[in-house]
C-alpha cells in the first residue's frame, strides 16, 4: 500500500494526461495508471512499424478553445506543421471533393439524379418528420432522402455496424448541427468558382482548409506531455490494468487495485479518482457493485482496425483521407499518412496508406488473421484505384478497441443513471474523456474535460460543469485554420455552475 495520493488518474489518453499535466504543473500530487505497456495517448497515440508512423484514426489539431490551443503550444512549442486539408468521398466508382464542389458533384451525379436530390430536399422541408428520433429521420429532415442515401447512409452504417434507424438522433445533432444544405451549396459554388468565403466567414460549417499537426504524429504531443508531467513531480505507471475500486465513505478514500503485465498486483489509495476508462469497465470494477451496473453494461462501443499497406512510390495522392461511401467494399476510410506529415514515412519516398475497417471486438473482421485482412485491403485498394497491390512490399494491422461510444436509443438513459449514482454515492469519482463519459468528444473536448476536472479538484468544489463540454456552444472545424481562429474565439470554457 502506497502513500495516500490526492488524485489518481485512470488512463493516459488526451483527457487523463491533460488532467495530470494541469495538476502536476500546479504542484499537486497526481498518479496516472495506463493499461498500455508502451504507448501513451490512447486513440491519439502514434503507432510505429519499422519506422513508419501511423495515426490511429486521424487527428487534426484545431480547437475553438483558446485554453486548449495555448496548452498545445505550451507542451509542443516547436514541432507543429501547418498542413493543407484535403479529403474526398469515393462513391460508386467516382471521387467527390469534400467539401463538395458544385459542378463536380453535378457532373458525377448527373442532371437527373441531381434534380431528384433537390426535389427530395424540397419534399423533406415541406413534410418533415416531427420530433425525429433516429439518425435517419434527423438527416432526412435536413438534406432529403436521396442525399441521405448517397452521402450519409452507407458510410454511417459502416462506421456503426447498425442501421441508421437504430442510431439516436443525438448523434446527428451533436456531429453535424448547424450544417445546412443551403450553406453547403453556397460554399460548393464558391469553391467551384475559386472564390473565397465572404468577409463574415459564412462558409459551410464543419469544414477547414488547413490544420496543425505534430510532425511525427499526435503521439508526439502525448509523449512530451507525459515527460513534462514527470518533470513536474507527477507519476505515470505504464502497463497497469485497473481491476478494482472501492470507496470508503468514512475515510472518503478510494482504494484502487491494478495488475501489472507480470501478474503482480498493486494497490493505491487516493482522495480523488479521475477515470477515462470505458464506463462499462469502470463500473464493473467498483465494489460493492453499483446499482447502475446494469445500465453501464448496456452501453455499447464500436471498434476498428487499420490495415497499413506500404508500397513503392505511386503518383502523388494529396488527400489526408478518403471517405469510402461505396457499398461494394468493406473499407470505410483510407488514410494517406504522407499527407499528414512527410516524417511519418520511414524512407521518405514510399506510399503508406491505412485502410480503416469498422467492426466489433471479437467479430469476423476483428478476429480475422492479419494475412487475410492484408489481402482484403490489397484487393479493395485496387478496386478503389488508389494503389497498385503489386507495388505493396510490406503491411501490418493495428487494432483499436472501444474507439467510439455508440449512441443507440438507450444510451442517454443509461448514462443518466450512471451519472446520478456517481453524483450521490461517489462524489470524488470524476468521469472524463470520450469513453470515460460515453460521449463522442473530439480530442480537444476530451482535453477540456480533463482540464476542468483538475481545476475542480484544485478548487475543492465543482466550479465547472464538465458535462457541458461539447454542448454549451457550437463546435466545428470552422475557419481557414481552426487552431488559428481559436485565438479569437468566443468559446473558451463552459460556464461555471450556477
């Protein structure tokens, strides 16, 4: 049994490391336990295969929070690149610029299909679904049934592994709120004609033209954060899987049990616990068993894996990634690591693409041998036309469990039940991050939850409502560069608790 810690953090992802950094920098006692024996950063880590570096999912560094941008600059002041943003959509054998270019989209879809899309949009506006409950209904109301089928349905169902009628409308409202067809068309026409946005910045929401990126991937940020936490006097232990938590109401102390890779068991005591672990796993580890354990166990997660194909140099591919909306292939998205940063490529000349397959941990895709997945990826990349499989000379597979919290019809009630029990029975247990809150937060949102929770601990009371992060104000990848525009953004932090 070690000395009593003021704060113990479960998980060294963006939320956990931001909390640890905030506490340690201010001279507070903090211990971070990370399950992975090698990497910090969670899903924001950078994997390494023979010197080739891979971003797990793609992480553009932009934020409307000045505090987060300042923290990025403080942790990693000299290693950011300014990268052009270019993404495309692949649908039925054709590529569409994303953001859309009006004339290109018109040409690819054809006049007849384009007219049907606009008629469908008009019908949806005249006869909307009242009180939309599903993703399908929400998007149909905003864009019409035909555009939903072309640009939303296939990709969304690949990502989530279930029909759009099963996905809560909350998902659409959170991720694409404020995006209108009218704004998208105006923006597409401007782009097609080579015009810039108006002086008032009235372009389509959720679209940026450049972003910042660490030269050796996002893991560079979190490796440096971990180093600085230790320099401030904080402690980070790798390869520790938390298997038990017990709260003593009399002493107001947490007893946390963790196992090491060698099977040894360690026990720690702390006054506060910050957890970015999946809610389901956290609640299952608490003793005695929480009343809301049934709700926690009902929460679902979506996993994915990346098949990395390394090949001889191809013609230049400018995309950061390509969204694969075509239903004839299983791959959901293709990353081009060289476009993120040339330093991701070990020899500086090879083509290195990451094909992302969304799945559930333990299903047929997840459990397939790496050799079969690599053959699948080579066949599909040839069909899409982004790489000649004969040029591939090496490959690997990187799996990521619990990448996305699922927003099904029951998730909101389940999260509400967990939050209520934690608030009443475990006042010094703080949920942070994407999986820790079962909330699809971007990297900067996750960081904000860690920062505000740390500030609450330092203040000795709940000064900030962490659950309002990503709810209190509109958030988007807006502007010429989200990172630059964040410096003048009105959105700083959530309002203090009244």
